[in-house]
C-alpha cells in the first residue's frame, strides 16, 4: 500500500510511520519541520513538508492523498473545526476516483474519552460496542466528527481511539507527571504536584502497540470500515500505582489529582488479531522514566542498575 500519515513526526505519528515501513508499505509522512523531514527521510519515509491546516499545506498533501491508498490523521487537535476540515479536504481529493474500484481508506485517531463513564462499578466499564457518552464535555465533538466520516460510503472510514499513551518521551504522562517530577528533582523540597483522584484508573497503551493497531486496521480496511477501535491495553492501571512508581524511580514526593477512564478493548483482538505486547506503564516504569530522561538529554540514563 501507499500511505500518507499526517502528523508523521509526532509522538504517535513517528512510530506509526515506522510500523508501516517495516510492514513493506510506501509511506509519505507530513511534517511542518525541515529538521523532522530529515529524520523521516533517514527512516525511509518520504517527507512532505507543509502545514497541514492551511490552504497552502492542504494543497500539498491533498495531491498526495488523491493517489495513495490510505490517509491517517494523527494531527494533534483540540476541536472539531480543523479535524473536519482535514477530513473534508481528503474527501474532496479522492472524490474523482472511479466508483466501483478499490476504495481509499481514511483513519481518524483521536477521542477515547467519548466512551468513558467515570468512576464506578460494572456500570462504568465500557468498550467499543457501547454507545458514546457525553461524560467528558471537552471531547464530545469527536462523535460529531465520526458521524460525518462514517457517513461517506465511498471510502473505508475507520476510527481508532487512543487512550493515555506512554513510551519514548512520555506524551501525556510527560506533561502531567514526568515534567513536574523532573522540575521538582532540581528543588530542595523534592515535591511535585500532579493529577490524581482516589480510586481513579486509567486506560493506557504503549505508542508502539497503538501504531501496530493502526497498521492492522489499515491493512484490513474492507472488514474494518465503519468501526471505532479502542487502542488500549486489556487492563486499566491504578493512578495511585502510577504515581507510586514515579515516586519510586525518581525519589520524590507527589501531591496529585485526576479523572478516570474504565474501558476494555475488544474489537482489535476480534477483527485484526491485535494484542498489545509492551510492558504496562507501572511494570515498566524504570524503562519509561529513563526513556523520558533521555529525551531531555539527562546523562544518568547511561548507567542503569544491573
């Protein structure tokens, strides 16, 4: 296949590009940065340098979208306007393709909070087969986007809902946990504040496992079209355990609060045989904390314990 990945140099975009390359596909990777384009080229990814959210940038990637088999939107967005504009430009770019032939595939990868039902017992647990909720007001717009994308019968439309993603430089965990911990390590008090709530549990996934799911659904698009996949580990993780693990590896003290997600994936295993393989966040915290420090240029990661 020929694949165009928007947001190719991002935290999820880059390992997704690598996953498609390893699987033997031709990969075009959109990035805004010439330096990131160099990194992509070194990994045998064809760089497409443009701002994907401007008219000029859309003209650049839209020309490529018109002739590839799969377009994957991994651009980090916080609202529906730019996300829908990206999809609509894709739809316009492929509209002239002959009807009756192979359909192009469009994968939209955002929005796991649309499934969450908050804290609770069995009634709070959910998976992809459950209706989307309005529990989290900030992410309700994802359902609006999916409705429009899934309504297009001329493409293979697929949604992938990533949960809290970890690995590498840390992503969400870097912003809310690792970064405050690193800053606190330079203070006398050695105390950092982060996000936590009693009883909170989070659905998580390693970015490499998420990339593998995106690859699998793209390769099997005709049987996956119209589906929304939860790309998550089969078990949730206690936020208390996550904070305790950071305290253990960093030697700091934490003060924290957070909301919760109780979700269990099922479609990935059922339809495409996807099973996450990387260590969970808590079990692998020694590795993931060192990976985060390395991304910040910290030298202590060069001398791990035996």
